[in-house]
C-alpha cells in the first residue's frame, strides 16, 4: 500500500475526488493533505473524509523543512499537486524525483507558467478563440509547468462557452483521468528510500 500526499491551495474538488477514488483501493491511499492556505476549502474537505491535514507557511516549505519532515513522518511515497500554486522547493524535488506530479487545466505547453491557473487559463483560451482545450498531467520540476508530460486529453471549446462552462468541462476530464493516472504510476513505484546528502 503506497501513501499519497496531496498539495493544494484552493477548493479541492480534485483532492476530494482522488481521496474518494483511493478510499476502497488496496494499491494506495491518500495519507496527508497539505495546504499553504489556512482557510482553503481543501483542508475542510480532507478533514470531512478523515484525512490528516497540515497547513504550512512559506518559510516552512522553503526554509525550515517542515513539509519535507511531514512527508517523511507519514512515509509518503508519491506527491500529487491538485490546484497548488507555489513552486516545489528543490530539496523535495530531489528526494521525490519522479514521484511528484501536477495537473494543469490546459494543453501545455500552451497556457502554462507562473500566474496561469484556474479561471485565468480558461479566460485566456476563450479570448484566443481556441477550438479546443484540455488537461495535462506532468511531472513536477523546478520550473512552472515544464516537467515531462505524462498524459493529455482534449475537449472541444464551443463559441457559447464561458470561463465557468469551460472550467466545468475541464474539471470533468480531471476527475475522470487524474486518479487513474496516479494509480498507474504508484503501482509501479519501487520502495521509497530517503536520499542522504550525497545522493540527493
Ligand atoms: C484544477 O482545474 C487544476 O487543474 C488547476 O486548479 C484547479 C483546482 O481545482 N490547477 C492549476 O491551474 C495549476 N496551474 P480544485 O481545487 O477544485 O481541484
């Protein structure tokens, strides 16, 4: 049984969908939900599903190592970003090489980078009169939305779409695919081993 941690900053509908998907699996479970926003709805959703939550501040992510300590404490094998808006620090990326993924609500490399998230992405797709959008699931590296792409799928954009209706279509794709991709990846993982200073 692998332990998954979710990092999220917002509403957390993907996080809840992933928690529910793994609630009756013997491959993996969501063991920890961490957020950089104390009031984020994702924390309430996780608590309602009896998942342990952790709030962290900027320096606890980038300087003091609190987040990495929690990941170690709960023996986390795999990290899932679901609406998380900060870059992951290099020490976590090194410890979790090939074990951190993100979902982006567009077809990367289009509409990626700092500041491109959620509704802003959908508004830009509509402003540009694109005929299609979609989702991208990718590995996380030290740059915004630049890690290797694992999976993409498309959805038609209609002339009548609004940012909200496009967000709904994209969310549906996310709910359908993200948990399955996570499962495909975690079942293939070798045991996690903490890398010492020479290996990390
Ligand atoms: C999702 O659509 C996800 O793709 C997007 O934030 C939304 C979170 O929704 N992520 C990004 O834009 C990352 N750049 P949720 O909180 O309801 O799961």
